[in-house]
């Protein structure tokens, strides 16, 4: 059975800022099983509207839980009622050398040990710069070697491809450690190019998901060449109608 489908709410940040409730209602009516939240979105409001419309909060992009941000991230996770906490971004310069990547892994491991002790699951979401070569290996490969095995990857398949690597091969290679997959589409030729609904760009989404073992498939569009809500709904319909993800409504 395919994994359930969610949407990263950051995709709909402009609509959420204007009037959040219609966004949650529309997602539920479309058939999304869940949503993924993010740091800039009010956690109590998100939890309340997800309860109202029957949407599961599968995970959230939260600040790296170290130092002063530790309690903030944990408090937001508790408010959202989630177990999966994901670091969404680290600066590109972090991946300039093997030494700096190892230092990042040490920090992530410290955070991971703390969160695992508190019953959370901890993951890392990539962009394109982790796929650049450092001493002949990608930054993501180096991370995989030095991170605790319990720290999972939320693989953004589009950024993998944009970073010059084969997204389907990477997902297969990571296996069960690729616990969450971000699905987006577009030209995958430039980091600034507008994205499009899943199935309307160059990404081989069936090939990527054929070798995948995710717990969730998450639609995310950072920017879009068309209306964002339309593209999110079209992505749902493509993924569910193709049997690539499981929704609450047949597309």
C-alpha cells in the first residue's frame, strides 16, 4: 500500500497568512491525510484547525533543538502533538568541507540523543547544496556516515535532482532511513526556477517512489509558476490517481 499523502504548509504560507481556516478546509476536502507544519506557523492554531478538519500533523520543520532553541522546539512539537521533528535547513557554507560537515553531524547527534530520550524522532531535510561533492563524495553521503542511525532523512527529491544527483537512486540507497519524502516538480535545472504541480515537470516521480519505503509522501512547492493552491491540489490528484500515494478521497 502506498504511503499517506500530506502537504508542507509552507507551500501555502501566503494564503495561511491571509486567512488560515479556508486553507485547512480545502486541504481536507481535497483528501489530504495530513499536513507538515513549520516554525513560522502558529502551533496552537494549526493543531486546532487540524482537529476540526480531521487532518493529521505528521511532522514539523522546527529550529535545530540546541541551546536556547531546544525548549522552543520541544514546546512547539508538544503543542502540535507530533513525534517527528525535522531540521529544515542549515547554511550552505556548512557543507564546504568534510570537517564542517562532521561538526554539523556532532551537533545533530547531540540534539538527536536528547530528543530520542524524550520520545521524539529526529530528521534532516536536504536542499541542493548537500548534494555537491566534497573530496569526491556528496555532503549527504558524509552525513549519512557520521549521523546516528536513528536520525532519519526527509529527502527532498527535487532538490536532489537539482543538485545533480539521481533522486531515485538516492532514495533506493537510503532505504528505510528515507522515512519522509518531499515531492515537487519543475525543470530541476536551476534553484530559482518556478516549480509546477507534481507530474507536470521533469521529475520521474513513479521511478523515485518505486524504490521508496516512506512513512509519508509530502507535497511541497517552494514557489510556483501557477496558483499555489491549484498546484497543490493537482499534485494530490496526480499522486493519488496514479496509485503513488494514499489519500482520503480518490482522485
